C-alpha cells in the first residue's frame, strides 16, 4: 500500500521539467566534485534528492537535509529503490538552528532564493563545513522580471561574492552555465554555479 503513496507523491514533485533542469545542474556540479571520493556531502534543501542522489558515486557519503518530511520520504524511497548505500536523510531547517553536523562539501541547489536571510544561512553552512571544505551553490541570476514576496529574484554575482566573503569564505568562483525558457517562475532565466572554500587560519 505504502508504495503507491510514495509513487504518487514522487510523481507530483518530480515533474519532467524539474528532472530536465536537474540533469543540467547535476552535470555542472559533477565537474566540481572531481577527487571527492573520500569526502562527505551535505545537500541542504535536498527536496526529493533529484540532484544529490545522482552524485552518490562521486563522494563517500551524502546527507540529504530538508525541512519537508514528505520530500524526504520520496528521497528515502529512491535511495532504497536504487540500492544507494551511502546516502541518508535528515529532517531539519538550519534557519531555525543548526544541528551538530560536519561535512566536507555542502551543496545548495535552487534553495538560497527561498531563504530570506541570505547571510545567516551562509554563516550556518560555513559552521558546518570542515576546514578546507567547499560550498557549492546553484541558483538563478538576478532577474528583474520576477517579483515575489517570498522569493529572491535571483542573485547578483558580485553581491553574493561579497556576502560569502563577509562570512569567511574564500576563493569564490561564480559563473553562469545555463539559460533556459520559463525555468524561474515561468520566466526565461539563467542559472549560475558558485563554489567557495573554507580555510580557517590555524
């Protein structure tokens, strides 16, 4: 019986459009995860695991963190269906306080735009990262066509770089890698990938 519930939920979340977009993002993120076989990855705002579960062969372990239990149920079903042995899920919302976790790589894909206090969440993720760790953000470029009370209308590269640096991240690289039609609130938009390092001076 349960199986159908998962199926139905997964079908609702993982639309063809989302899957297509995920494929584009996964390809880009994979290029940032070379030589990460011994590393732990935390996917913050993982949703149904569309992105990170497609990366499970590149890292030692994956923790999918989301504030929606239903999304994580779908992710759990995928993990068992696909026989993925190095991935777990955690129900948590870091904007309400961060659990005592550590990771070598933190991935946040199309999540930052939903978080009102950008700098605060970057600070939380900085805390979670091990020294020498990497933060990878995928999100939309600033888009003046979009106006929504609960969503940032994308991000300006320089402005984001500044915030990352204020939190303590270094070696930030940001580049736009994809332009798509109607991918952001039904508007044409472009996505960027940003990677930053955490080095703590000893």
